[in-house]
C-alpha cells in the first residue's frame, strides 16, 4: 500500500564533485561525464516498496558507470505496525524538501528522485531507465576533490575542496546490503533484502569557504569493512545534482 503524507518546508542543495581514495589519502581525478544519482525513499512497513527495492537492486547489478544509488528509509510508516530499524526522521525531512522543490502536494513511498529534478513511483522500471538514459547524456562542469581516512574504528575524516559554484556538498554513509525478516505490518512474514542503505547523511554548505573537513560517525551496529561513501553536489537554486562519486571505506 502507498502511504501519502502532507508536506512541510524546503531546503536542498548544489554543484559537482570528484572523490578520492580513503585511508591512504591518495587522490585521482575522474573524468567529467554524465551522472545519475538515484534516490529511493522506501520503508519496510510499506507493501508497495519491495518491488522498488528490487528495481534498484537490479539496477545496481548492471554496474552502470556513473550511476549512484541511495536508499533512504523514511520513518512515517513506523507507527503503522512495524518499526524499520534503518528509518530516520532526517530522511523524511529530505523527502519533504524534495516535495517542496518539485511542487508536489504530498510525499509517498516508494518514490525515486533522479538527479534532484525528476520524480516518479519507485517501482516504475521504464521511467527509471529512461530518466537515467537522459541524465547520462549531460556532462558535468565543476570539480570537487575529496579524500577520506579512518581516524578511529568508528570515525571517518573526510576532506574536501570545491573549485566554484553556489552549492551544497552531500555525503552519505552507505551500508551496501542487509536482509531483514519483517515480523509485523504490511510486509509481515517476508524477508526483505536492501542495498545501499543510507545510515548517515551530511550536508555541507559551500558558500565562500571552498574547502574543509567533516567527520562522520559509523553506527555501532555497522561492523562491515566495505562501508561506502557516496558524495554528490546539488544546486542550492535548482536542486539539480551536478556531480557524484563513491568510494569504499576500508
């Protein structure tokens, strides 16, 4: 079942980026090519969400260059029979911000937003394919350099530098996969598989100061040595995502 929720306020992000390998602080510049950032808003409590989760999982298996997938588990289903352990009010707020920017009357699951400008029902594979094909033909302009290293077992230091542009830099800490036995709610009795679960999300306003550092905490339950960082820039005026990349944090 799709759950639709009224919207609130606005605040989204801006420009382009390139990311660099982690703990050794080595750096390399990727070519500036078309990118596709796929943001899925989902929930374990929503019976319409597993097909969307499967659609992005199948997309990930295609291993398309310059396609980045982030799955945000929203929290407004948690009061309806099953609490999603990956859910966060912060991800619901991000979805509401998109609703404001895209002039939607409500938010819902499952929803996909591609490059901050195109939204549709997350299980619509044809729209997903067509949207990505269109976006991958657009080249990116700005450059950002970023590197990361572990400073403690549960802390990552991320350094960044941006050339120009009115932009925000978004950095998502991503758990590559998880399987959950859902015991109640609309998906009660099912085992759900997730990919690219956003576990933390930072937004850095790049206004005047074009370089800096941010620390990201790794959740206590996330012991994997294959955690990913997906970083992308997004226009503060148009919401368009203008560049992205990812690295594995070892």
